[in-house]
């Protein structure tokens, strides 16, 4: 049976919310099992709170934890019995393991993924590719959003190829690709983005539609938004912050008076639907594109409702042959195979 390894000790709410979310994922799919890596007594204490199919759950005991205070590369090398490193080694060494999910340190997961799992042949830089909810009820893939703060134009061209392959796995037949810039005109942007525009325009196998602005990300006019990690991360965090701000402001307004509370009764259904459509947690975590196996990074503050779709995301990416699709896309696109 397919195994999805889950880092039970990664994230702000580990292991309680991690265990709960992964068990809920088992209810949504019947064709896989979960292997938790972490402190076995702590994990089993959480498991004891729930009813589940014991045949579909296993625990791999680990004595160490990689924290956000650790230096990523050093921690991956030194803490070899950590829940994160053990999980990545299982992903590489166990043929039955199809994916790894962690809400732990992004830097350590990135470093560990490159060191223990390795890059797909030809990939210059793996990239984080989350799904951003859009007003059409779907998602826009944002690649990159933090793994590569400094980029070369060729990296951005590869991000477009990898994210397009991922979009096809998600069911988009001809993904529209846009380059995140400071204007839609072809000449906009700094030299990096101007050269990336030219490369994306010439890249085979992708449907490049030109530059897009930050305000376009949530409209759904493109299926893939290509960005350098610095700009992409700022865009992602800005959208998250805007969503929280709007929710807070609405909550404050509807509590101001009796009439406000009464008016809320008439619109709460619409507001709940709006919240559901724009809730990034429902889309799961962020897939690391470019690694030889499926690795999903959940938000550090993830609770069960975000861990559940992250685990399902790993199952679907594996079942959809994400790695093979990226390899095929690289061949058909003729993107530079230089590895740095």
C-alpha cells in the first residue's frame, strides 16, 4: 500500500494537530497509509484520542526535532535522527513511500530535500508552488514563493515549465502562465524580469500570456504565476494578511451594535461561502517542485484542517505522476539542463 510519511513534530501545533489532520485524511482516501515520524510516546498519546484503522497507521520513532531556530543545512546534517530527516530518508529509500508532508522549518525541508531526495535531472532550483485561491473558486499556482530569493532568468523559465506540469496534474489542460511584474506591458520590470519574459515567450510546451500584476493573482485569469522567491513570498504573505484583515474588520463591524448583529444574520451564509472560497488552508500545503519525489510543505501554523488537504495533496501528486510529468515537460520544452 502507498505510504505517505508525515512529520509529526514539525510546526507550531505539533504533534496534536498534525496527527489529527493526517487521520482525517485517511477518511478521505482509502488507498494509502500514514507513517508518522517523531517521538513515539507523544505520537501514540495523540493517536489514543481517536478511532482509526490501525492497519493504515504506523509510527517511526525519532529522538530529535529540527526547529525554526536551527540553521537549516547544519540541522539537516547534525540531526540525522530528527523527524524531518528520517522522513526524507524514508522517501528516498522506501519504494512504497510516495510523499512526505511537513509543517516544519521551510529552510531545513528545502535543504534536506535537495540533500536526501535530490533534484530532477535538469532542474536548476527546486521551487515552492502553493495554490492561491481565486475568485472563480479555483486556484492559481504561484511559483516560486520563497525557496529562491535571488533568481536568474533561466530559473523563472523553469518555474513556468514545472508549475505548468503541476497544473496539468490538477486537471488544467492548457495552463495559462503569467510573469509577476510591476506592470502588464512587455517592457516592464527590471532586467531580470525583462529577460525572463523573453525566455518564457520562447519556451516550448507552455502557454505564456505575458506579465501580470499582484492584483491579478486572485482573479484567476492565469493558472500559473511565475515569480522570483522574494517577490512571490511578499505577494503570498500580503494576500494572507489582507484576508485576515478583512475578516477582522468585518467581525468588528458586525459586533458594533444590535442592528449590526441583526444584519449579520441576513448575510452570514454569503460570508461563510466567501470565506470558504478564499480560505488558503483548504488547498493544503506547498509542493516543492523539482525534487525527485513528492514533498509538501504545510504552513508552520497549520492546524488539522490544513494538514488534511496537505496529506491528500501528496497522495494526488504521487498518483498523478507529478515527477514524471515534470520530467516529460523538461524534455518537450528543451529547457536548459544545466545543474548548478
